[in-house]
C-alpha cells in the first residue's frame, strides 16, 4: 500500500480513523486534553480527515494550494495556542492509530511515507506560526 491508497481507505472509512485517533490521543496523552475542552470531536474528526487528505496529497503531489492550506493550518493552531512541542506526540499517536486502522496492510514503507509527509506538513505549519497566513 502507498500513501495515496492509504488516504483513499481513510476517506472511505468516513470519520472512523478520526474517532479512533481522538480516543487514542486523548486517553494516552492526557497533557493534550486541555486543547480539546468544549471541542465537538465529531466535527474535529472530520477536520482531521480533511487535513490528512491534504497532507497525503501534498506528499505525493505538492502544490501551492496544499502548501498554503498547511501554512494556514499552522496559523490556526498557533491562534489556539497549540505549542510546537505537541506535534511530535501527535505524530506518534497518529502513526499508532493508522497502524491499527490499516491492520495488516500497514507496512514499514507506508509508515515511512506518512512520517515523511507529516514532517513536511509540520514544517509548513510552523511557517504559519512564524508568519500569519489567512485565506
């Protein structure tokens, strides 16, 4: 399985991965719970799946549109006072969730593709922290 196929499975599962992720993330990393007080996790799961679609798309086919979106996402997270140090925990939790979601289709190669995609996306998001981006 390649990252494009992974994205298609995630999209086909509607919000399943998002729900799995937030259950895992908030249970296993209680230090992030404060960022989700009064947050509609169903809506947040949908936003997460959208972001994963953009991250996967940017990894496979970078474009000015996906780059701008990721920078904007960084600005939004900065506005919400999400510290940059949370991202390493997020990536760890996301990869753990994706492994569970994909089951036997999960491979070291796919994990590496996603890890690289997250690294590139986070680099762009941090640019949105440093220079405000609006759309």
